[in-house]
C-alpha cells in the first residue's frame, strides 16, 4: 500500500518546522510587547463567517 502523498508532504513540512524551531539563528527571540500585541489582535479579531476550503491538489 502506498503512502498518502498529502500525508508525506505534510510530514516533510513538519520535519522542516522542527528543524527550524531548533535553530536559534533562524528564529530569534521575539520581544514580549510584540507577542502581546499579536495575541491581543487575534483575540479581538472577528471570527470568520465560514471556513475557506482549499481545492485538493492533484
């Protein structure tokens, strides 16, 4: 049985994100004020009316 291509690609993206998360030079520390402002903006943003469904890639 073949692996699901979507799952294989997703696993690759996850692997790269883990690698970047371990690299301090690729993701320097974010100031607390910036994190607080982003969090506040997300909490105060209106909820989306409906979820957009991306078409499946072939």
